[in-house]
C-alpha cells in the first residue's frame, strides 16, 4: 500500500529527494530525475536531452566511492526495482469514440 501511495504522489508531481537514501545522490542526478518525472509533458525532458544531459555524458567522472559504500547487491536491487516500475502497465479498456461523453454531447447539440 505504501508503494502504491508513493507511486500516486510521484504521478501527481508530489515528491522530494531528501533523507538518508538521497544523501549520496548527486545534485546532477537529482536534477535529471526531477526533469524526467515532470508531470507536464511539455516540460518533461526528452530522451534525446537525457542522453546529452551532463550527468549521463560525464558518467565516467562520477564518484565511484559513493557507489561502493552501498554495495553491489544494493545497487543491483535498485536497478531491478527501477526496471520493474518502468514495466508496470495498467490495462486500459478502450471503447469506440462515439460512446464517449463528449461525442454524445456533441451529437445532442447537433440534433
């Protein structure tokens, strides 16, 4: 339940990057994550801009000691959790457009 609530908050753009888990995350990485999670698609970073983001292009200069402190298993679990979250799909049932409320209202107005 807590995981679902967190997902809903992120979906609304209500999240922060503070606390023990975020202390070792660089500001560049946080900025990239914020731009990827922007709820406004017009402001959300594109895939092309992600690839050219300084955090990605300078990855060879990242502080490896911060990663080593967390341990390989911890990092592996975080990566797996990230991919798992990306692969969650909520089934959507689509109905014919003419059945939508908007289409019915328009049809009533034109009668």
